[in-house]
C-alpha cells in the first residue's frame, strides 16, 4: 500500500471534518499559515511544540479541522501533513487519546489485564504522568506517552528537540518502578513509514542517556506506529527499538 492509498475500516479516533490546503509556513511554534483549496489564506493553530523537522515542509498538502468556538482566536487546527511516504499526524493531543482508547479496547497486548485506566495522574508534587492502569488485585502500571513524527532512514526517533520535561518523566518512572510499580514509556509514531525506533541522540543526547538508564532500571519501552487516513487514525503495529 502506498502513502497515497486511503485505508479502509479504520477503528480508532475519527477525524473531524478536514479542510485541505497547502502549507505556506510554520512559525512561532504554534502558528501555521495555510492556503486553503478554496483560495483563502488562514492562520491555523499548530498543536505541536517540537521542531517538526520532518513534517513541516512548505508546499506540502495539509489538513485542518475547524472549530467554531467564539473563545478561540484561531478557528483552524492543523491535524495532518502529507509527506512523500506517509500521512503524518502532527497534533500532539492525539497520542494520549488514541493510546488510552486502544488500551481500553484491548489492542495493546502488553497492557491487557487492568480494570481501570485513568488519565493525567499526579504522581508526586509537580509531576504528572499520562496514564495509570490499575487492577482489582491492586497492581499499578504508570504509562507516559510521547509523540514521534521524526523518521530518518526508516527509523523513528524521539525527541526532535531538547526536552528537559521528557527527562523528568523518565526519572519519575524510574522512581515508581523502584517502589514496586510497573512503568512504561510508550512512543507513538504518528506515521506509517518507520521500520524501527531509536532515541535521537544527535538531537538530545541527555534524553537518550536517561532513556537507557530508565530501561536498565526496569522501565519498559513500547513503540507502536499507526494506520492513518483522512477519516481516522488507529494504533497499528509494534515497532522494534534499539537504545
């Protein structure tokens, strides 16, 4: 299947109605100018704080959602960009929702067997992790989710910018594992052209070092990619990683 063929029968998160356009430029991290197919030029919200170095090329087709909320200054949100080998989801709010739903639906075999899934759980003063999975027997599994859109030579990487916050999450997972809990670092690759995963040591060597330290301390690593088309996005295959 090529990147230009639409997938069918996707289960997962359905996109809202999407509006096609051409990316003019992305700037100030959270802004993107887009020339819509209807001729209008709009400034859309870019819900991604990373550099987006592999998915923000001017001139590429992009897809926006529209939100007619009087409290919103920017009515459009950038959701997808069409890169040469894959559609790429750029909205960093999507991975948390998709992973949570996929776990609840039993689609992540490594995380089956829990009775409750809670989001945005405070784990210590000033620290929160994305998910807490709990069983009726009292076992706990803490999951932190990261969005990967950077693919180089078929390898998905994270992060695409230096992230002190990401290192903090890894240290928190290590602490929780040392207390007898299960801890999982979950990387979701929001594209379909990755064959493996590795930390981006050339971008943030300190993060790669902390990830290896966490893994050595018992923090598990899971990497999944997605199936994505213009109707929905769903979790797909587990990807092998090298750290």
